[in-house]
């Protein structure tokens, strides 16, 4: 879907990405919002709309997003919203809101302290409550079953998966990695994402306001998200039709992209996403290191969009950012960013 | 050095099962597995709606018996089970297509070793002896064509199962904000400490709140101010306790809002002492009461924030305040 008005990413910031932070989620957000708006010469009073992405299950507190409002300076009362989703979906809501045309500037965030609980025990509780949660069906198990499906289909193999890990993390030796034990066959430790605490904040602006704030705004020219069935056992795991449909709707095929930032928390997911999106060798995939280098749940997808925007800020022409939610790439979001001469 | 505090939160859910999943669970207790017809296929475990189209599938009338023996379509090995898994020793999670079904179900296979697992292998359920109409009535699947029962067979249920219990329990480790610890430490010296915002709002915040929500300023010790320990009840609520898990109160009790003298500060949801529920009213003058040394719990006693050793508020004998606007002061 193409926007009815010019809407651009004009800046973003992320906190240090660490295994465990001493800061509360609210404190993370307070700092990262300031870091995102100050270089643009903006104050919180300039922000017309905020949308925060976070997850009570991860925080361990009902209505945890209410505390996070302390970080946005919501007085006098402001237009605000929240999604129990990655900040990439908060960005989608802000993008829709800005198309109404009555406001100029929005800030979106994604935040999560994964270290607060044990992800291996928390995520099964979000699965089907009748058949899957009671048996502790965990994300690593589903990821392993998807990896096996991709290997059977010739889309991935264990060596190619290890190569994704080495390239993304910028360290390790493929042959050595392949000697490691399986965590969930065929997945080894290097195929899994790290546990990361962190937050990101992004600033959107419309039309002339965007051009006043920065020299080269990263215009959002296509944006779509689609979902599939909740139970991975009922899906063909060697495909990701929701990715394909979202990419088509976002106009990926209209022109080449130079960079693709993909939210692939498991190595084989990158191989599937490359295939489904039709990305050739000429596209730089996850130059940031992606979710395998740092995986701040609820902010990982927003960071992908931030890194894609950085490519435009630095003179690039067109970039793709992808975010995902749910087991085995259940729900997928594709955002196309472009620069203008 | 930041202090971390561990909390375990449990959510005791009771879910309605509906006509399809309820029938599936009831059949499990009778060692039968049901699927549901969906076009030319049979989905197992059954859902009420086609996951692709959302079309209703025909309810209990569309259920058919499948398996209980099936074929492994894919699998992965779980070398280190968690407390949530159905087995306490290494096992396989497998996608199992039961005979007569066209979709696989995820379940545990107790195979002993990954070497014993392969695509296409045949597996049968190992039933629990005492079955309650729950997915875990299947203890696991085992290699082979023969279903098993653990111990004595308790037989089917007398009544159809309509609900299931699910106890979600998660343990969290959260950092305690330094501002909160500072306020609690001060309370040990029977000081009531707030933080005065250095920003434009100029407001004072209590309860260890570490951030000004108006100016988005983080508070430090330099912003701490001592507050009066005398005030007036502005509003109150009397709570008749419901005996949910964790509720320790058994009789109706009051929680009051206290406006501190010579300030704009209201403490919310405070306990009262030596003030019977029937005597609680707007305008009563009260003093702070602190825990004796050794009686401090270290826990925040109220849901309104961390006030440390502050136990509650006691009438101080001064005449009531007669001000119709008082009742509006809850923040």
C-alpha cells in the first residue's frame, strides 16, 4: 500500500544492546527517546503522536506500558497508542496515523528486557492454550522443525546456516561450529539468537517538515504486514507466503534494493527469507549483523528498519526492512525505504 | 551495584473448551483420538474453524476417530527438557500424522535416543492410567504399533469435560530502581522522602518513583526532599476481600488517600490503623505510623508504591477538616 502523503524516517536511536541491563524498561525508553529526538533539535513537546511496542509477558507486569508513558512526557495529555508487538508494528500504526494529515511528527519505540524471565519458559505460554502450551512447545523446537523442512526442500543446509551465523556475528569458524552439539537437531547454538536487553526509538515526519529536519529523509514508500495460522503444524514450513504477499503489497518488485535488513532470529530463517523475497547476491543482507548479533525482543524489528534507514541517510537509494512475530515466521512485516535526490 | 528482585507470577486460567475441543479432550480419557472433517481432509487435533478460511467446520457432528497409531513426519531431539515438557528425560518432539488424519500434531515421542528416531517411523500413544480429559492424558508416544497404558487403567470420565485448567507461572528478575531503594532506606530512619522535579513542573513525587512523567527527568538523591508526616484523608475505599490466590485479608478493610500538610502531595491507597472501617471518612486528620525495628518486612506494603517501613496512618485526634474539595484529591 502506498502512502497518500510523504512520510519519512528522519532519525532513530538504540540503547546499548546487552545480555542484562540494570535499567528498568522505562529508564531505557527515557534515554533512547531523548537520544532519538535531540540530534534533530526536537523536544518531547514537538511530538504529536507516540506509539510504543512492548510485551507484558516479557516485562512480567500487567499494563507495563502505562509506566513506560513516563518516558514520553505525556503532559499536557498527548495522542498515544500501544501495540503488544515489536516496535515495527508501532511504526506501522504511526505511519497510518500520519496519513490523516493533521499532524507532522511521531515517535515510535520498541522495548524489552528479555533477561527478566527465561524466554525458553515464557514463549510456550503464548502458544495454542489447548494443545501446545500444556506440552511446553517452545520456539527452538518449532524453529528446528522448520529448519528440517528447509533442508529437505534444498533451501538450507547446516553449512549454509553456519555461514549465516559467521557472517552475521562477524566471528566463528564454520568447520568448528559444525562440530558443536545440537540444541535441537539440526540447530546448534550458533543457529540461535542471543538473549538481549534493549530498546529503540524512531522519529517519523511528514512532507516539508521531514525535509526541514534532515537533508535526506528515508521515505517509506511501501508498508504491509500479513499473518498466517497460529499453529505451525498446520503450515507448510518450507515456505512463507505471508512474507511474499507483504513484499508484493509493499512494492518490493518495483525497483531493486541495495540493502535488506531481515529479522531472522534463527540462521535458516534468513535463507528462507532470501528465497521468498527473491534477493540476489547483489543485495547486502543484514550488514548490521541482524537478530543473530543482538535480539532485543520487541525492538529487533524496529532496529531492522532503523538500520535500513541508515543506509538511506548515508546516500543509499532503496532498502528493505522486515520484521516478524510468532513461531516459524508466522506474521511478517515489510517496509520499503527510499531516498530522493 | 543494582539490586535485583525475584517475583513469581502465576495466572490460574480456566478455559472453556467448546463443542469440538471439549469432545476431543473427553475422548482422550476414553483412549480415543478425534479429528474433524475439513473438506476432503481430517484435521487432528481438531479446531472449530478452518485455519485457512475461517469457515466453521460442522462442530461435534464433523468429528471422526483417527489413529491412535500414526507416522512421524518430522522430529527434533530435546536433550535437556524443561519443567514444562511432558517428559523429564531427553525425548523427541515430533510432527505425528495419525492414521486417518491429513494434518500432523506435535507431541513428545519417548524414544530413548535420537538414533531411534526417523521420518516415517510408526508411533503409538502411551496413555496415562488416570486420565482427566486433557492433552497430557497422552503421556507420550512410543515407537511401534501398540498403544500402552501406564499402570492401572482408570477408564473414561463419567461426564464430558467442558473446561481445562492452565496454571501459567513465570519467575522474573527485575532491577530495583535506585530511587526506590533510597526511599525505602530513608523509611528505616522514619523519614518520608519524595523527589522534587527540577524541571518546569516543580512537582514532588512519592513512592520511590524514579522519573518525572511530565518533564521526563530521572531523579537522583539530589532531588530528595523530606515530607511532613501529618495529613488529611481525602478519599477512601472499603474493600470486601475476594479469596483469590495470594489474598491474605479476610474481613472488609479500608484504603485511604492522604494529603500531606503544607504540600501538594497525595499518598494513594494507604492502610489505616486504629480506625474502624465504619469511622473512615473524608477529612480525618492522621499521622504516619512506622514499623518498629525488627518488624520491617522490606516489602512495599501498598500497591501505590514503595514506602518501606511506613505501616499506615492513625487518627491524631485533631478536629476533622471540613472542605468539600478534599474529596477530589486522589492524585
